[in-house]
C-alpha cells in the first residue's frame, strides 16, 4: 500500500537507544546518505540494511507493506532506523504540563486514590492560587472532580483531606517516549522504555 512521506519512523542511536521520531522523508534521506540503516525484525531477531540492501529487500517484500514510489522504483517505508554515528542520549527538562502531572501521579487521584481516565481527572493546587499557591510541580496534584469539588478553595488540612504522597518535581529523563503518541507503531515497543517521560505533550502550565 502507498504510504505518506510524513509517516513516523522511530530513530535509534548507535547504541540502539530510542532518541527521536522523524518523518519517513527524513528517514529515507538519512538512509540514502549512509547516515542510518533500517532495523527490520524477523521474528525475534533483527537485521540491518543500508540503502541498497533495503531497496533490494523492498523489491521482494512489498505486499501488505507501506511503500513510496520514486521515479525508478518503489521502496518500503522503514519503521525503525539506526543512526550510524550518533551515540549520545539527548536530555531535556520535563515540561510542567497537565499530561505530565497525570503521568507522574499515575492517573490516580491523590486524595481518594482512585485511578481514572484522564477525562475524569483535574488538576488541584494544594495551596489555592488566590491564597498565594504557585503553579509548580510541588503544588499541583492529580485530582478527581469529586475530590476537587469537596476540597474547594481550601488546603487539604482545612478540608479534612490527606494527600497520598507529597508531590515533587520528577527527575530528568532521556527526552523521548512515544507511549502516548497516536503515531506509535507496534514494532517500536521493544525499543521503548515505558518509564521515560513525555516532555513535549500539550501546553506548558502558566
């Protein structure tokens, strides 16, 4: 089946660590320039292909796979590529976002302890904003709507409520995770560490 050059491709560094997600166009350019190889799984083993090897492999295995058409040939869109020279793990500070608060608190209300779908959750300022509470990692917790309403414009102590744990800023992590992206491919699963944090999700809290 024909594919889009905007399809997402997982990028591994030279140590086989996931470091980025790029477009199929970028992946094929890196492959053609000799800066990357395709990582292709065959059962429980992995094979790597340079551009010419992947082109040859593609000519024999197109059926049911995503491909793009060039002037002279069709080539399969890789799902994972391995960089030839890059062996670092980029790091970036975790952004303070609604989604990252939910992730830190495991989608669990920090007052009643119930785990819920994110649409049923809210953010609570432990010390209310109009009483000087800041929008910071250590003053925000995941809260269900019921507990948030019960607490109102009070501190937990004033409301007779107790936090499951005191919130704090997460430690820095390698910057990539695609555990929540809509573009994730199942073949990426074995290269992704589920403990990593998504740092680019949503709007930063002000």
